C-alpha cells in the first residue's frame, strides 16, 4: 500500500519534472 501511494504521488511529480527539462513522446502519449 505504501508503495502504491508513493507511486501515485510520484507520477505527476516525475512527469512535471521531465516536461520541464525535455518533453518526450512518452509525456505526449500520457496526455
């Protein structure tokens, strides 16, 4: 449960960080 919550909390944070540096096709696909 802790791992699941950690994952869900980190997904938006990681995606925002990645988008800030270099937008990747993965981010476009996520949207």
